[in-house]
C-alpha cells in the first residue's frame, strides 16, 4: 500500500468516525454513554484496556483507554484527551446539527470543531498505534460535561490519582487551529442564595430583606474586585493581567411593598493565580458569616446565606519548560505559545503533575455557534500530529 493511499484511507476514516460521533446527541448534562461505548468498542478491538468513571446517576461517563507499550521504555506516556459533550443547539442551522454535512472544504455539525473532530482523529489513528512497536503507553481520555464547568474530568482525575497515573504528556485537542496554547485563567462560577423573612414594607424592622443583604454582598464583591487588581502578579501573561470578577445577575423580590425573603446572586471570577481564588473566597465567606449572617439572625434565626459552587475550572499555568509543548513544537514546527480566554480541562491534568498542552484541529471561532464546522484540512493536520507522535513512540 502506498503512503498516499494509507493517508487517504486514514482521513476518510476520520471523517466517517466524526460523522458517527456527531450523530450522538451528547449535549452537556445528558446521557453520553452510547458515544462512550462506541469509542470503547473501537479501542477494545485494537487490544486497548479501559476503565470508565461516572456521575452520581451513572448516566454520564468518562472513558480512559490504554494501548500498552510493547517495548516499555522510560518515555512518558501520552494522553490524548477530549470532551465528548457539546453545547445545545439554537434555531437557525442551515443543516441538521446532528447530521454531519460536508460542503466544499468544510464539515458542518454540532461538535465538529468543539471537539469531536479531535476525538475522531484519535480513534481513526488508533489502529496504527496498535500495530506499532510502541515504547510508551498511549492513553485515550474522553470526558463528559466539560462545557458546564468541567464536571466530568475531575472524577476521572481522582481515579487516575488512585491508579497512580501522575506522570505523562497530555494533549487536549480543543480547537486551536493546531496552535500551541499553554495557559488560560481559571473560571469559577457561583450562585449565592439569601434567605430572610418576608413582611410588610411599612415595618422593615420586622422582616429580613434578602435583597438588601444580597446587595451588601455584591458591594463586598465589588470592593474585593479592586483588591484583586492590587494583587496583579508582576509577570502576568494575561489580558487583563489581574483576576477578574463579574456579577452576572441579582434575582429577588416580588413587590414594592413586600420585604423580599429570597434573593440570589450569580457571579464569577477568573483567577490568574489559584491564590486569588482562595483569597477572594475566604474574604467573602468571612464577611458573609461574620458580618451579614449574624445581623440577619438578630431578627430571624433561620436566615441563611448559602454559596453554591456551579463550577471551578482550574487555571492552566504556563511552564517555561514544558515537555508537552516541546513535543508538539517538534512535530508541528510551531514554536509560538499563546494564551486563550476560554477554559479547558488542561489545569486539572497539570495539577496532578502531567505536562499538558492545548492543541487541536479547527477554530474556536466556530465553536458554540450556529452552523459550527471544521475545515477538513484541519483533520489532516491533526492526523499528521498523531503520526508524529507515533514516530516519537516507537523503538528503532
Ligand atoms: Zn471544548
């Protein structure tokens, strides 16, 4: 077989698998087990071992599969990682979002670039890895619910820790047009619920206005936002360089003349360093528990302030010397390093000591949008990166 034919076949196979993957409606929060079983079967047939981890209801699944080294060496294992969920679709698509449609040089479908394209490439390439004389393990990591604040990956990471997987090189194939991304801020989202006591507005002293306490809480957040600016790290690589904080909404109250007993505040922060997230939360919790709550309880002892974590996507820190970035640079020739404004699972892998890079086919420009697509040539570029990994993972 000529190389030309092999690479054509490989490309066609990646398109076929991508078509299959898009047909699974794996919107975040919904059952993704059929897609996971599909991936697991392909890899198992090739001799991979695998394990699954689940959400509490066992409806949503992470898969971690391994093609073992035939000639183990001291080379670090490689983890090819992608999330299997996609964002919901809104009206206005030109094609069925769950039927892959090729037009000219593009393939349209929900998840085409974010990020089933990458998963399809890894599955299409797996037969080649399985036949190669691998001298390191190659892992395939497919997670659930990344789009809703990285809910699936931490469950997988816990299991990896238990199994002693704490070393390696991880490539997260989020759409970067195959450019190297080596850092992003964290993204922490919260909702804080206030519960006081309703009453007639003419007697404010007999009620506890949840809206008023929520307002004081929001003011504290705004005050702390200024403190975050003062804490800007000297060598920050981000724009803006400091941790940000934003109030997304305040909801409470029913009428002009009724003291509101319920109110909640949606807010988020994007820390440039983990310590900022810790600082902010501890200052805020202290204020809520030591100032606001005792005050509320003076009038109504069942008053409460409850902060619920919606998601805490760990930041991804730049390492001057990164095995993962160097590997990709060697294979693609791209020596640039960029930061992005979106969050990924990279920080979670990095946190357990795995050298991580974000690099994958397609553009974030098309992600989360109507008529999401991937330029087919991007799949070819990704396959060639995977081919480079093979060359770096066989003994001579
Ligand atoms: Zn994504």
